[in-house]
């Protein structure tokens, strides 16, 4: 397979890995917005469903988009002429999307354990 085709496949893997995760995050944001506007209308199991959706889609993104980004990076390092803006943007999007939940969780943990008790 030619390097251009490999890079195309890596980009498609990144896109396919991130799409469910971003759609799941949008669904969670919409659910939270709905619950804030309609107090008591959302059931208690909705939170568990949201956590499950994000967990499954994050794992899917980690297993599909992560290796796609690493493969794309390796291809661009081997073949300098393959560097494209699309591949670069996709790699950064994958890195941000996979790091954001971990950073958000770390920030929440710091806020709960150090800032809230200090009040």
C-alpha cells in the first residue's frame, strides 16, 4: 500500500474513533441542559446512562482513534512529504479529545479534595 493511502486510512480511523465520542459528549451536554431547565423531569438512571455512554465511547476512541493518530504520526515521520494540514489537525483533535476527560477528572478531584474543604 502506498504511503498516501496509509495516511488516508489513518485519518479515517481517527475520524471513526472520535465521532461516537464527540456525539456522546454532545448528548450528555444536551441531557444536562435539559435537566437544568426541567427540574425533576429527568430520571435518576439518566446519570448512569450518561456515564456508561461516555465510558464506552471514550474506550472506543482510545482503541480506534489513538492508534490511528500514532500510525499517522509514524507515517509522517518516515515520509516527510506526507505532512498535511488535515492529518495534523486530526492528530491534535484526537490528543485533546482523549486528554480532556482525564484533565477534567483531575481538576474535579483537586477541587473536591482541596478547595471545597478549605471553605
